[in-house]
């Protein structure tokens, strides 16, 4: 009896299974939809916890130089002009290049972390630190001759003199900045960004106090503001280094200094140099925008207006910069883990987020366009000109958000060479010539120059979008596996040579 009952039960179970598989494809589709929706929700959650601190870090670290310039502004218009020019010069000739070179870690560390090869992250970071410190030496020499260079390009001698001394007092900051960028990427690719945010917040708060003391109380003036930047960057490096050294969260990824970090430097530079070119080509085009505005009729009005628009754009740009860092981290982690579907989902989610962010920021800009100029100037002409420029700035900001995210995708996949070529063509073969044509030949002034940049952003976004859309993610996962595997072989070879 028991055997017969058990046979009947088995037969009934088989019937039920057949009914489920044959009768309910709709039910399977619903289950699939639910699982897909759950995956999207999880990805959104992951990206939120990554992007929110990264946006804060971008804003806080960018604010150090802005705060110093604001304090110098209380000393008079001449020191303010000098500090502004020196800060721009330092960004163009130093900070931007180092930031771009360090971006290679987003590919290397991110994919290694996804592949659970945790020990490689510390090696990569040390290698990047060594390379960036070496690069900082010639860059610091350039800063030493800031005054000579500014006079050579026909800047006012009194402004060049003060800007030169400001840049010289900032020289210690370039070495700290090099280390800081490596530490940031090291922790970012581990999805461990909250400590970076906390350390940046502590540094920024202390920087305000430091500027108050060095600028207004010690008599150092504008030199004190530059010195405060150097001290604050080094403080941030010390805080993050202590966290990496003593935190249990980094116990697997940081195992101490290794001689292996001094090997395979050319391989690192194959990613590092295109990363630097990719970042520099874009940011230099915006700086070129302000320089060209000084050649337009009524240069004071044009330069003032474009400077306000550029500062506003750069501040808002920090939001998509954080989203770009999120994109690169999520995609590199998923590719390193051999999960192409996860990487593809990460791209879709971050693009959707940046669309919403771009619409929100654009709406806010348009809403305050008639008031924004008052925050920077009391000149009615400047305020009116800024209001007329805001729609163009809003369009540029929306496109800039797209390119930040797509550039993050490129860094996560290791497409730095492709990104550098796209940026070169977009900004210097399309954007800059068109801006010159509109601004000078067609007499559109600053609007024409900015429209040239917006056109460059359109070309850049379209190019990166096409590359992303035609990407074979299974193939990218294999490339990541090969990249991580080759680095693992290098690691074993180095260990064998030491033994």
C-alpha cells in the first residue's frame, strides 16, 4: 500500500511540474520580470550608496582651492586676480594631469577587486603613487617659473608676480595631491567611500580655520592661502593613510609595502597616460574658453560673464563626476567578477540616474537665471549677460553629465585610449574651431564660444554612446579576466624571483 501511494504521489507531482512548465509561460515571465526589477532595485541601491559620498568628496576637495581664493578676495582685487590665475594655472599644468593619470586605478583596482584578487590593489596603488610622485617633480618645476610663464603670455606683470609667489607656496600640495588621488581610487574601487567623505569633510572644516589664521592673522596674506592648501592636502593624505593602515576593512587589500610596486611601470602607463590625456583634453578646453574671452570686444564683460558661467558649471559638474566614479567602480567590479550582465545593468541604471539629475539641475538653473549673477557681481550688464547665457550653460551641463557617466564606463572597461581620441576630436577638431567661428567671425561673443563647447559635448556624447551601445559585454568580461590574469602571473613571477 505504501509503495502504491508513493507511486501515485510521484505521478501527481510529475503532472503538476508538466502543467507549470507548459501552461504557465506567463507566470514564468512575471517571475522573470520580478527578478529583473529586484536586480534593478539592488543596483540603484548600490549606486546610491556609492555616488552620494563620491559627490560629496568631489565638492569638498574642489572647495579647498575655492575657499583659499575667497579669503584672498578680502585682501583686494589684485591679490584676488593673482590667486585666481595661479589656481587656474595650477589646475591646467598639474592637478588635472595627476588626477587623470590616477584614473588608471579605476580600471586596474576595480577589476582586480571584482575578481577577488585583493592583494593586487595595494600593489597597484603603490605603483601609481611612485609614478605620480615622479611626475610631480617636473610639474613642480613648472610651478616655480609661473611668473615667468605668465609674463611670457603677456599677463600683467603685477598680477604675474603675485600669482608666481602663490603658485610657489602651493608646490608642496602637488605631491600630496598625487598621493591623495591614489588613495581615493584605492578605496573607491572597493566600494569603501564613506571614510573618504569623512576625511574630506574634516579637512575642509579645518581648512577654513587654517585660512583664517594664515591669511588674516599671520600677515602672510595670499601666500598664507596657498600654504593652507598644501597643509590641508597633506592632512587629508595622513587621515586616509591612517585609515588604510589601521582599518580592518583594508586588511586584505593593503598588506604593506612591496618591491613589486616598482615593476611593470610601463604597463601602468599604458593606461595612465591615455587616462591623463582623456581628462586634460576636456578640462583644458574650458580653460581655453576663458582665455579666448579676453580677446573679444569688451573683454572685461565677456571674461567676467564666462568666469561666472564656468564656476557655476564646474560646481554642478561635481555631481556627474561622482556618478562617473560610481559607473567606473560598478562596471569594473562586475567585469572583474566575470558578470557581463551586471555590468550592462549598471550602465543602464547610471544613465537613467544622470538623466534625472540633468533635468533637475537644468530646471534649477533656468529658474534662478535672473538671480544667479547677483551672487558674483553687482554690475547690471554682467547680471543680464549671465541670465542670457544660462540656457546654454544648462544644455551644456545636461550633456556634461552624460559624458561624465560614459567616461566612467570607459574607465571601468579600460577604454582610455578610445576616450582620449574621442575627446581630441570632439573638443579640438569640432568644438574649438566652431567656437572661434561663432565667437569671432559671426560676432556671437561669449555665447558663440560656449556654443562651441556645447557642440563638442554633443559629438563626445554621441561617440561614447555609440561605442557603449555596440559593446559586447561578454567580450569585455573576457578582456578583464585576461587583464587580471596577466597581472596575477606578474605577481607570481615577482614572488618566485624574490624566493
